[in-house]
C-alpha cells in the first residue's frame, strides 16, 4: 500500500475504485464520439473522472482513515490477478427518464464483485456506513439532467462495443472534491494480484 498524508474529513468524499488505463478510456472515448452531440444525450463525464467505483464511502472522519487503510489491506491482498474489458453500455433509470449512462464490463467481473464485497465489509468493520445494495460493475460516462430532453435508448448504440482487455494493477482510495471544477486525489493504493 502507498499513502499520502491524511487530511481532515471536510476535504472531500472518499471512494475505493479500480481505474481503467489510458488506452481503455481513449478507446471508449472514441466510441462515444458519435453519441456526444446526439439529441437527448446525457451530460458527458470527462474521461479524467472515469473510475470503476467499488465502494463509495462518503465523508470519512480523519480518525477512521488509519483503520480503514489497515482493513482494506487484507481485503485486497487475497485478490487474484484480474483482467477487465469495457464492454457494452446501459442506463440506470427508465427509458423515458434515464438518469445515468454507463459502460459495462467483461472479463473477471465475478472476482471484481467479490473484491467489492470484501471492501464493503472492511469499511463496515471500521464503523463506516456503506450502501447495502448489490454491486453492479459499471463505468459512469454521463448523467441526464432531470427535466431536460433525454434519449434513454442512446446506450443501446454501444451494445456491441468491446474495448481492449487490461490487467487491474491496483485498488485506489480516491478523495473527490465537488464544486465548479471537481478534483480527485489519490489517497492510498493497494496492489492487486
């Protein structure tokens, strides 16, 4: 595990994620180009903010950062080498009222799902609240704004998309700061496999 200096909880929201490499995000970005200006398209997320979130932690009190890091270490340590591929697309929300446009995953998704479960359990053990819903591997690429025109069929145009296969090198603890220009900071990393 590698770390940066801890910051107070007010510095942002934390989440654990796996990040696709630049080649995979560039390939998906090229596939999305024809959809970017389509009528009813979502507000597209910049590629710099593409993370495969495994567990969202929210605001984490500073005294829990150390225990969280310690709890994540064994949860990641037992993970075998993983290979993933961005594949297909879908939406959260209904066809008429879509909310999130996402790219799907292929490859070692069952193992990634098991890792997400171990990470959620580790966070709960140190006293953090984690949503209690099944993990669904996806990469959010856009969000539709309520009340704006929305084409919920748009993700179907990427049904046959298959990006390059890539190995997962690490799990990253990210800190996100919202605002006019959201920013992301790597807090800690754990090698996979």
